[in-house]
C-alpha cells in the first residue's frame, strides 16, 4: 500500500487548476447562478483545447488514454472549484461512446465538433415513467423510409438549451424483455419537432423536459445496433467507472464552512467556533470528508487496476449521503443568518451552505438514487439473496 | 389524559383546516414566495378574527388559550400559510401581558400583522420574522421592551425559505415595560413563539408525510408502485409515531400553560420546538428524496415544505442552542457555558 | 383535550407503588440478577392478593374490569421500579384468555390457581423456525385416543423453570393455510416428556428452550376450538391492546442516569454534568422519554375509547428504539467506568446504564420486532400498497 | 494511491488471518471471558514474534511499522482475540521511543504482555487495559513516565465486555523519562493505541457484517430468507462502504506515521478511532437485531462482537472527548473548554 500522491496526477491537477484559475471568473459563476445553466463555453473550450474532453478515450481511438484516477482528479478539481461542468461530463461520456461505437459518419459529424469544444450533447435517458427503472423507456423510434421517427418525452434533459444533439434512449421493440428493445440515437436539437421546456429546480439549477414530436432522423444517427441500446448504455457506464460523482462536494462544503466559521461571530459577538456543538459538527464533517475522499480514490484505483468495485457505488452512497448530513448540520451552525441566499449581501460564506442544503437532494438522486446503490451493494458486494 | 377534542376545539380545527385548505393553496404559497406574505390571506384571516384568537376577551380578543392557538396554527403550518400568524398571536399576547391596552387596541383595530424580535436587540432587529411586511413589532433592547412602528421595507432579505424576514431598526421604539418584567414578558412571548412554531412544524411534517404516502402509492417503477418496496415503506413508517408525539408534546405544553403551569413552559416549549424541528426536517428530506428527480422540481410541492422546515425554526437560531437552554433549565448552568 | 392525570389512576399507581415498596426488596432484586429469572413469588402473591392479576378481566368474568389506562399504569410502575414482572404479565394474559374462552374445567383447574398467585404459566409461541412468522408454528398436536399428543420445540419459553403450564401454540392441521391449522393447549410442565433447557441471554436474563417429546394431554386441556388457535391469539393480543411494553424503560433509564450524573466526576475531578456533550445527550433522552410516555398514554387512551391505533405499534417502535439510542449515548458519558457491571463495587449507577446497553436489543425484538411494527404501520396507519 | 498489498503486507495479513482464525475461535473467546485473557493464545502469539512486530530490529524486534501492525491487529479484532496485543505493541514501541533499551530487552525476553495507562495517573491506573494480567505496564504520572512491575491481580474488575481491565497502583514505578519528552512519548503511544484499536474495530465490524450476511441469507421466515427483504438488504448495504472507509483511514494514518508524517498522527488517530467506533457499534447492533431473539442468546457469536464494540474504545473514555480533541487540534482551543 502506498498513500503517496502520484506525481503525474499532482501535475495534472495543477494543470486543471491553472485552467480553472484563468477561466472560472466571478462573471462565469454569477452567470451560472443567474441562469441555472451549468455550462460555460469559454471554460469548456479551454478544456477542449487541452484535449481533456478525450481524456478517457484510449489513445488508439484518438484520445489521451488517461486512467480513472486521472479522470477522477479532473472531476475533483472542477467540483472543488465549483465550476459548471455538466457540459464537460456529457461531452466526455458521449465522446467515449462514439469513440468506441460510433460510425465514421458519427466520428466526423459529431465526435469531431464535440472534442473541439464546439458543441455539447445532452442526455435523454429518464422519462416521466422511467427514472430508476431506466430500461423502461417508452420514447419510441419507428422505422420510416430510410430512417426513424422518434416520438416521446424525456425528463431532466439538462443543458438541452445549449446542446446540439440529444443522446437519446428509445424503444424500438415492444415485443421483447424491456432491456432488449432499446436503441440509442443522436437527435439534432435544432429540429423543429424538438421542444425544450425549461424546468427550474430547488437549487436554482436549470434542467428541461424535452419533447420529440415525430422527429425524423436518418439511420446514420443511430448509435450501436438496433435493439442493442443496453449494450451502448453499458459502454457509457464504463466511462463513469471509478469516477464517483459528487464525492468531492463535501470537501468543498467543509472548506467553505470552515473558512467562514474561523472568524464568524453571532449576534452577541461570540465566536461560533467556540461553540462545542459547532466544533463537533465540523469534526464529524471533516471525518466524513476524509472517508468520502478515500472511497473516491479507492474507486478510481480499483477501476485503473481492473478490480470490480461496484462502479463506485459505495463511494457515491457514502459521499452523497454525508453531504446531505453535512449541509444540514453546518447550516444550523449559522443560526438565522443561515437563511440567507447568495443574493443577500451579507450571506455567510456567500450563501454556499444555504445552497448546499438545496443542492443535497440532487446528489443522492442523480446518477442513481441511494436506493439503487444499496440494491447494487446488497446484490454484488454482499451477495444477499434475490430481493423480494 | 383525554385526547378527545372538545366541541370548541373540534370547531377550531375544522374552521382553520378548511380555511387554510381553501385560502392557502400551493398556488397561493408559490405566488407569495418573493414577498413571504400573502396580503389577501391575511385580510381574510383577520376577517375571521384569527389574529386575536388568543387575546383576552376584555381586550376584544377571542379569549382562547395557547392550545386553541396551537390547533389553529398547526393547520396554518400544514398549508404553509405565508402569514406571520404565530408572531402576531404571541406579540398580541405580549401586549396584553404587559398591560399595553391602548397599543393592543390599536393593533386589533388596524388589523395589520405585528411581530416580535426573537433575540434581544441592540439597534437593529436582524432578520425580524415578518420584518418585510409588518408595520409594528415588539423588541427587547437592553432591559426595555419597546413597540416599534415604522414603514415596512416591503422587500425581504433574500432567503431560501420564502420568508418575509428583514432587518428593522428599533431606535424609535416606544417603551412598553422595563426591567425584569420586560425581560420576563419577552421571554414568555418567545417561548410561546417556540411552541406555536412547533405546532406549525407538526402541521408541515404531517402534510409532508401525506404527500409522501400519496406519491409513493401512485408512482410506479419496475412495474409496481414504489410504495410497495419495503425499504420505502419502512422509511415512511418511522414517522407516524413521532408526528403524533410532536403533536402531543405541543398540545400538552399548551394545555399546561393554559392551566397556569407556566413554570413548565420554557422547557416544554424548547423540547417541542427541538423535536418538531428535527422531525419536520427529517420527514421533508426523506419524502423529497422518495420523489426522485421530481423532488427537486419547483413544480412539485414537497420542496416548499423542505425549505420551510429548515427556515421557520432557523429564525430563532441554531437548534443546538435549544439543547443548551433545556440543559440549563433542567440541570443548572454548566462550568463550560 | 385534557392532560390532567386521572385521580383514579393516580390512586391506583400509589397502591402499586406501596406494594412494590414493601415486596421489591434488595434481596429480590439481587436474586433476579443472580438467577436471571424475572419472577418473585412473594411480590407475585402480593399482587394476586389485590386481585390485580384479574385486573384486565371484565367484572362479569370475575375480574376487576380495569381499562387499558389502568393496566398501562400498572405496568409502568413495575417497569419504573425495575420489578421482575414476566410472571405477572404471563398470568394476566393467560387469565384474560381463559376468562373469555376457558372451559369450566380450565377455569377451575387453571384460572383459579393463576388468579390466586399460586401458579404461573409460560408462553410457548416461538419456535426455531417461526419467530416473527409466528403462524408458521410446527409443533404438532395429533389426536390420540381421547386426547392429543404434542411433539415439538419452543424457543424463548421464559419462566418455564417456574411455570406450572405452558400456553402452547401447536399445529393441528397441515392441509390448510398456516393461520387456519393452529390450536392452543395448556401443557403441564411437570410432565416427564417436557424438557426445559436454560438459555442465558446477553442481559443476564434467563429464558429457555422447551422440548415436548410426545406429551399426552386430554382434550380438556385444549383452549378454544380445534384449528382455531389464531382466534385465541387475537384474544391474547386484545389483552395487550393499549399497553405498549417497554415504553417506560426509557424513563427509568433517564432517571437513573440523571441521578448518577448530577454528582459524577471524571478522573480529573470534572463534573460530567458540565460536559456539553453529556448535557446534550441527556436532553435528547429527556425529550424522547416525554414522547415515549405520551405515545404510551395515547395508546392506552385509544384502547379505552375503542379507537383503532395499531395496538401501540407506534409507541412500541418509538419507545424501544429510543431506549437503544439512549442506552448507548448515556453509557458513553460514563467513560471507562461505563464498562463496569452491577457486580463491580464502584459501577456507576449500580451498573444500570451498562445493563441497559445489553438489555436494549431485547426490547426492539420481544413482542414484535421493529420491522414487524413498521410493516404494521406501513399497512394500517399509512395504507401503503401491498408489500413486495 | 496504490492499495495493492506489498508481498510483505500480504504475508502479514495471511499469517495473522489464519493464525487468529485457528487460535482465537469463538470457543477460545468464550472460555476467556471471565479473565479477559487467553494465556495459550498469547504464548503462541509470542512464539510467532507478534508482540515485537513493530519494535526496531536493533532492539530485536520485527522492524515493521504501524501499517504492518494495523494489518495484524485488524485480524486480531476480526477474531476478538482476548489478548492485550495492541497495548503490548504500543508500549514496546514506547520503551523504544524513550530509549529504555534494558527495559525493552526485558520485556522481549520475558514474553509477558505489557500495557499502558491511557490517561495520566495520580496513584492508581483505573481500569488499566489488560490490568488483570499484565505484570508490567507504563504510565504517565505527573510529568514522569514510569514503568511498573507488580503482581497482576489475576481477576478483572467485573465488566460487560469480557476485558481484563483492573486498577493498578503506579507508586512503585521506575522512571523512564520526565518532562515534555515523557509527556510527548506517552501521547504518541496513546495515539498509536487509538489507531490500532481502530484497526481492531475495523476487523470486528467486518466480521460482524459477514456474520450478518450469513445469518440473513440462511434464516427463513415467511417462506423466504430474511435477507431477501429489502429493508434488511438496505440496512446491511449501508456498511461495506464505511467498513472500507474505516480501513483506509487507519491504513493511511499508519502509512503517514511510518513515513515520518508524525504531525498528522494525533488527528488521524482520533478520527480513525471515532469513525471505527461508531461504525463497529452500528454494525454490531444492527446485525444483532437482525438475529431476532437469537441475537441475545449467549450461544450466538454476534453478542460477543456487540459487547466488545462498546468496550474496547470505552477503555480510553467518552468518544465525544475525541471530537473535542480533534477540534482542538484542527481549530485551536475554544473559549468554552
């Protein structure tokens, strides 16, 4: 065992931080806050310019062939910096899939502009009646002429307002078990039969409902084989292996809370950091933060070394649940001032803790709910009997 | 112990339950988020005499006690009523307590909401509950209890719970009482605020649980309602007991105060507030989570409850301070603090 | 609503406390501690002499016709006093059943000595393979001649070492759904074909495994109709309605902890009650105690008034889980001295808190596990869809 | 970060895993409950050189660091080994640290276990770990570090965790060091105790989880294994992550200490102990509960784990004091305490 940081990773982190320092300006953050759109073209192109959008792609497929540990380091830095990175994550994932499964047409028409940072995709998985049960997707794709006609509705299509294509999960076969009748398409978002309806969420983040009202696409927009969408999904999941989303958020939260509390006083002039309750809560969060980081590192290490580890389920479950506990506990420490949002002039820590409380529920849901993680751990790590 | 509601109590519950269901719909709550106050709802509530429900009859009030007030505001809490009803009730009672008959008469006559600075104030009442909209509020400054009348700013300090909090100056306040009696009267008013806020939170928690049961019974995944999954069933089954327990804590505390067992009120009120706060936060956060992605969509109601479960009690301060307070009251001061 | 204590109940509690003060001596408590047998004949007969073993039986059946609120008060007092009361509880329950369903023979031969305090029964429900699933009982009763031959094994037959009869759940029909093939018997424990094997538990309490190796009993020992044992069980459960076991234990624990902590100092002479952690824990327990008591009172009130309230499931679930939390939290406050058991000379609070930690798991299991309570609440209080 | 065990580390794990599985069976643990010590197990452990594993080679020890020690004692914890191995390791290292070469040589030669008073002592080391059986122990009294040799009472103070704790006088102790270096050396030894006890608790928790999985997979109710109920699955699925996390906290802390990052040890050790303590208590209590009535029967093993998860860390004190300590180390002293 060796807990020394890999110099290559440390150097990569430095690079990432330098890019963030240059491009993640206050203006960018304020615009993200105002619009709820977690994407910035300037930052995105700067990342593209360094080839990082292809970081996960093997070299032989034109990528940088970076391992899960380097990817995890990349996502960690953007999370810690509070950078908007949904566009980057979507792009990397779709690029990973297209690199592995895309046709020559798709590599030229889609992968190239994606990697150049000129376009981003959005992900069309969830539907009104299929969330955790993603394989139940009902959006239909029907063969018409030399192509397909797509009709349906997708939920939580984040960045649809900026994306050039939706990476869309559709049903092409009703007559087989649900996992076997799925097909992926790339659907141009500028098609007049695509409608994007914005949805504001609790944390101020924007997502969308997208409607596909008989959108016609040629067969060249199909990704993977017909009815083989579940395999495409598995390739997409392979990209995420070892990169457990959201495990660094608790670090950012702790750092922000501590920075604020070091000097904060209550109405009576008492230092909050003298309060034993506040101290205990901070220590508990500090410990959870260490554990979340270690589990995140372990997930990346396991992925690099080909060790099956439930795709970071344990790290995600722990880190995101711990974030929720931390957000509540730390916000309490602020007393009435904890009510104030970022827009209030004297919001403690610029409203970070208040925002965390509204952001926490997204973390335990997006990318697989805590219940889904527990099902997975019960089945794969523990080998418990089939669920009833 | 007899938990049967008297006819009068049942009438209070029925009245406010149907009133708030009608007048404080989710649409009304949403429309009031920016201001934290629904003027029309307040006007109708005044027409009902609700603001004076627990003021003595000799002052033109309803003469009801804290228990009736608790039953009424539980319904307000259930429907997230965007009005400073709790503040108004306890401040009105405070005016009565210090014998400020003229001021109380003025309040009753004008019909505007009044509020109360929950913490002792130097010159500015920080984040006064209802501060964005109340023209009148009481505050304890030094050992003086004052009543301030000044123009409300009409805009709350931006906050995440849709509350009408705002900073207000107390420098021009008219003295109502001073010395120990002022401090004691203010302290009792804040205890009543604790208790009635706990009642609001009970209503909120119960409503959130109902929303959760309805959602998981209806939402299907994997071909079945998600409420048929045992993990979700057990997650919700933890709550009915505590919701009833919180309601009983509140009701008994109010009953005791109404029956001249006032020495119990400080402990009872803090306990009720602590328990109801943790419960409301826990119920709302679990039910929101069981909504999956829909939980964070603004158009679903549960996020309204989730944010208020956090915000209402935060107006007083860190709940842990309540732990310290109960410890001080039950075990005496500690060496530490 | 009226939170005044009922004078009749206050008076009854006074009576109970007087009996306990007289009969619950240090000797009794030490013997219970040494043997693990939660029964004392002296105390039991004193209770019998006041007719309280028939407290729950309607007057027309020769009982005192006390309501659930009075029964709850009785159990509350014995719990608070730390009195051994399993014999009393078993007796009252079986007496309640026999009063309602017993034959003339059973009333003369069993009910009379039970109510006189001359004999106690033990309860034979659980088996190795039927715990929560009590209706799966496999102990068989087969008609032989004019009686029945009983063969099987029962778990957790507490007080079998003192009992004259076992109130035994048996299977008399294999060919019907499991709830419909059960029959109850009273089985004399002095039968040579009954074997009692002692079992020591975590808290020092004794229970037993009992074996029935072809025990022959006449048909007059059958309670209720053949194959109708589930109905007998429901009558037995009706006795418990409104009396949620274990809800007063947290009160006793809090009182003992506070009494100790008021004066306790650590190795460095610091008052434990000055420690903010200790204070917070005590307050949390104090609140849980109030809630548990109120829920217990509500269950009794509901039973008296015929209001369905899940037989105290909510009170039991809350009270017993809160006891577990309290035991752990309070024991921590004692530091290393919390290791010491009752037998150690300087055990803090006479070892009460340490014992509570070992006793807590019994509370959340006996009389229906927390999971069973949650199933019940999910189904009946919340009306959630049928479980999968 | 590379979590692959080196060949040496893998050998340590393999050696102690099979050793304790063989020599510290549940039967051995049960038979040792009254004394809290298994002399035969200790003798075999000494024959293996385990006690000196982390003592420098120049002193005749194994020259391994804290990480190897942690890997070894995790296996001891997994099998609830009734020997004061952690105390022995950290006290031996303490003797080495203060340069008490003769005393350390004596300890290594005699082969008896040695222990350490975890808290500063006036005249009596209260509830000394292993105090019922160790002839030798170190203690900090005033600013003097002393080594006490006296007859062990052979009977523990009656306790609920099967521990060999007993009170021991320190008045005839031989001084080893004094002043700041004595205090510092003792403090480091106690930190190492925290860390290795955390390692024991990781082993205990992991074993308890395994017991739980095996039990619920085998136990049937309502016609199915109870481990097929989602509520139970989710109850157990919470733990693998934290068990791994606790193990990583311990390993990283030990690795850092072995790599001369000793300034981190106090915080790292307290954090590891706190996390592992809460985890071990939570796992054992849930798994015991999932045993239903069988959980409280002495013949089932899980109650052995349940009681030790409580007892091992309690030898140091209230875990909340560790919270205070970490806060002091990370944030400086508070006004309060």
